[in-house]
C-alpha cells in the first residue's frame, strides 16, 4: 500500500477526462471549478486531449491513456482530478502502465464510472486512490460546503484520522442545468441495519461499475475490507439487490468486515424498506455491521474516502461512527 503525499500551496493539479469528454461541461462550470481550486492555493492544468469527443461523447482510448500516463509521469503534477464520470472508463484497464503509476504515486480522485480506474489502480499498483468529487463538482454554487470540507480534510489538512459527520442537508437535482432552483432535504442520518464494530481496508464506489471488475486481475481483494457502495438513478431495488448478490458471490467476500451504503437517488425509488429487505435476505451479511444513507454517491454532498485506506466502523445502539485512518 502506497499513500500519496498531501497537497501543499502552489501544487499542480492535472484534470483529465478518462470517461466522458470534458467538452460537455459548460464554460460557467469550468470557470467556477477552476476558480475554487485556485482559491485553495492550487495550480490547475488540463490534459491535452480532454475536449476530444466521438459519438459516445468520449475520446479515443489512446488519447485518454496518453493523458493519464502523462499526468502520472509529470513530476510537477501532485494530484489528478477526473473531469466527470460516464461509462467508458473500463476500456482503459488493459492499456494502463501500472508500474509507471507505482513508481510515481500521487493523488487520483473521482467517482461514479471512475470507480473502475480507482479500484484497478489500487489492485494493480498498490496506490491508495480516492472516491470523491470530480473537477466538475466544484462548479456547484449551492450545497457544496460539505463536499469541499472533506476534500480539504483528505488532501490539504495534516490529519492522522478523519471522523465522518453526516451532512445537515442533501439534494438530488440537475444542479448543472439550473443553479438557482435547487431543493434541499434535511438529513435524517444513517439507516442502521446491522450493528457491530469492525476495521478494514476501504474498497468500493459505484456498485455496478465495481462489478465490471469481477473475475479480472483488476478486482481488488475483498479480504479484510469495509465496502463503501453506492449506485445511481439507473438502478432500482431489484437491480441493486442482484448487483449486491453478485458481489457477495466473489472469492474472498467472507473477509468483508462491514458495509456502508450511500444515499440513493430519488429516481431509483429505493426506499429504506427496500434496503432493509435486501440486506436481511442475505445470510452472508447477518453478522457484520451494515448502514445506509451515507453521504457518498450520486446525491450531494459527499465525503471523500480512500480506496485502499483504513477505515473503522462502529455501529452501536443506533449510533454510527466512521473514521478514516490517513497514516
């Protein structure tokens, strides 16, 4: 396991688009995202090919690999942020030079489709990667404070441990289409399904994307892990159920110590009752702590967690404590 160095004032952050093209972002989003990151004292640079787009709204495999490798190869670059998610990130897995990454460790952060890259890079190189906000996330005008706070805690603050507190409110809207008419909901906290105490290696992200790695050399070990799982509006109770079951069937799942499930998007129609039914029908989960409605995934805001980092999960008397070990 290799933990990349924290960011310092003046460090260069490279933005790349290994999934959907950066070109779909509005000029307003790019400007605000750039401004916010520069306000943190960081220098922004962009991959050479990020605005290329074919009929699938992504660039060629060669272009995306070149930008990825160049970002890791460049000694001036201290962190890599993905522009946005999408669908095609797993096209890159067999083309990546994992030895290059192992020899040039640095922060790599994104979520959604980037789950495939983050987990594969950790599995093949040992580099701790991060499931957290994209570059484009910084373009959110309202309801961004919590996400920014945990981004800073993870990458800028010298903390040995990060205690995760629940957000006060959350949203699930097309904020990038309309920044003014937003709806926020009070956060009712975690849904506790199974209590217990555990510690392990954080693995996961977007469940349906993580499952693309099953049976390949890019799937990280599940032994001694705490899973962080979420899914987007394309899921529903039945698809989440079978996707989770598929993960349970993977070798080494018996070594999973606990599960943290992210808040579902409203369009998925996954209710608390559905989540409880799904978990309670799986005997493999009966004796490990499981909580849901965490601030990760496709609702806003979200905390950043380290794939390959250590996590402590304490669920007792209805209270949930999640802490991330940073050293």
